[in-house]
C-alpha cells in the first residue's frame, strides 16, 4: 500500500521534526533547491527543500513543472517567508516525468480561453482546483438538504422517447446505419428496426418521471445529466449539463417557492462554511479582474459579500404582470437600450430583462410568478384567470434564471386540453396521464441548472469553466 501524508494535513501540522513522505506534482522548482509541491488536497503548496549537493544531477534535471514526485524527509518549521512548514528532503524519486518544452502549464498566468483548450490539464491550476472543489461541495449540499428532509433520490432515464419540454431540441439516439437507414413504404426512417423499436433521444429533463415517483413517495428529487441540442454559443448555455429536480406531492406554488429559496440558501451557506479557502481565492481573483474594468462596470459587492447578501435577504416575489410594468417603465426600455424592447404583456422575458430586475431594480434575487400560459409548458397548472399558469422562475444577479418550476396541472381534463393546445401527443404520454387518472393530487416541482448555481457561487463568468469537459456546438473534446 502506498503510504503518504496529504499536503493539506502537513500545512496545518504543529508536530515537527518527524519523517514524512509526500507525493504530488511540481508547481515550480527554484534555485535547484526549492520545490513547490501540490497534491490536490488543498490549494496551498508545500515547500520541499532539496539538498542539491547530495542529490544526483540526473534527478535534479527531471524535477520540472508538472512532474510527479515522491519526497521523504523531515517536517520542520519554515524560516522563510510564505510558508509555515517545509520538508527537508532526504530522498526524491521521480514518479512521472514532465517535458518542460511540451508541458503547457508553465508557472505564469494563463487565460481561461487557453485553459479551455487544455481542459484535461486545467484541474492542476489554483482556479480550477477551487472551482471543482466548490462544485463537489455544492452537489454534496444538495443531497444533504433533501436527505435531511426525507426526500427520495430517484434516477430517471437518460434515454427517453418523450420530450418533457416540448421544445424538440433533442439529441437522437440510434443504432441504425446512418448511411443507409431502413425506410418505411412512404420513405420515412423506419424506427421499428432501431434498437428500442421506436425513435429515442437523450433526456431534456427527468421531471415527468419524477412526477410519477412523487405520486407514490410524496417527495423525491432527481440529479443527473440532461441534454439540449440548441445551437447556442453563450456564456450561459451548454449542450450537456446537470439538473436537480425535486417533485413534491400535496404542494402548491407557494410551497414550491419556499422549498427552492430554502434549498438555495442552504447550499450557499454550506459553501461559505466549508469552502472558505476556495471562496477566498475566487473572491480575490474576482477583485483583481474588477480592477481592469471601468468604475461604472464594477460590481457593488465582492463575491463573498454577494453570497452573504443572498442569505440575509428574502427573495423578492412578484408576478410576471408586475415585472412587465416595471420593465415597460424602465429607462433602458424607454431609451431603447434593451435589445428586446418590452411593449406588451405576453412577451417572453430575456436575460437582459431578468438581470435588470435583479441587479438594477430590486438589487436582490427575484422570484417571478404567474407567467402567460402561451409561453410556458403544457404541464403547468392553469390559473383561474385562464390566461396565466402557476409558474415560477428564480432570478439571480449575474446569471438570470437559475431555477424554473411550477405547480403541476393535476386536473386531467384541463391537462388534456393544454396538450391539444400545445400539440403534445397524448398517446405517447398515456403513462404520464395515468397519474391524473388514478389518485391525482396537487403537486409541484422545479429544476435547478446546477452549472448556473456553480457559476453564481464561484463568481466565474463562463459556464464552460464550471463543468469539467464542456459540450457545446462544434465541440466534444476530451
């Protein structure tokens, strides 16, 4: 068994003058003597001091940035600046070489764009060490939140024959020969000969299956990958991303909003308490970036201040109609500064509108409710006015929509009417309609785009930097 001590533990150690063995990757090697070693356990580096007079020159020449090494020696208090402990090495072993002429991560600042091109190596930078440890903590906090409240974690299918959103922007799954697919008599592709005997696609949401489970367990959540074949190249969209979707029986829209706000505050609080080193680093990184911007474009709050601000304020709750009136009267709309001008009720709100409400008007997270039925999905409960549905979106600063949900339509006759209106085939969703035929009950749920949550909590500005290997149009690298 390989025996080593983690650098995170040694940096906290107060027990000195003992022999330790460490393993990690060389960040820098200075003066043929000082190794900055990192093993991924924390963002800090451990200084390993090499006795170059008594170390083989062949070994010294192989201690390059990126190389993996094993060092054994005495853990001592450091007299130098920048570290409290160091290891005086008695032996250094090269575990894996790194050619300094070819290794792309040299000890200097690299742009995020460049690091995306070498996403398989960017984990070794401090920025991505922080981002992905934060991502881990947020995922863990989500599971903890729902587990403590008695929710059942459901795994819904990734391959499905239904389109939960009715959007049609899906990736098809097939084993047919694309060069010579079987055809029906009328010339259409004969999916009866496909692997599943019908047309299938990658899921856009686990919601419909989640509703089935909620009608038995009372409260469930799903958390897994979802896919959208949108030709979108923005800083907020991915073709493959993770969604967390709870469904709760015997609940209305207000219950849904309360659950979503409580969940967001819980996971943000968890990150603040358990990722202090990572958030401090990302906070300072963001402050440095802000210095490059004109004064009027700088954020009023630092990253950590923004996170604490979300915890200390109730989210503003307003209807879509109230939001439209605010936007119509706003300066950007009056002066035609919005790309999409708001001139009438029924408009589909864009990111610029959502961010105006959050960042300029209310200056805190906003929950919008009661959207026009024509711009929302068939499964959302029709309100008594016949024009709006019991939907809700949560808008966050810098992000726009982070959560979308609704009270679900539990009345079979009205759900069928909505499906006809929106051209959703009832025969393909007969299993879904059974939940309304047999013991229907009021229920609600929402979807959280997990990468958008990580984007918000980390302060990163591009969603491609908060998922390990981003998938977007014309890119499926690594």
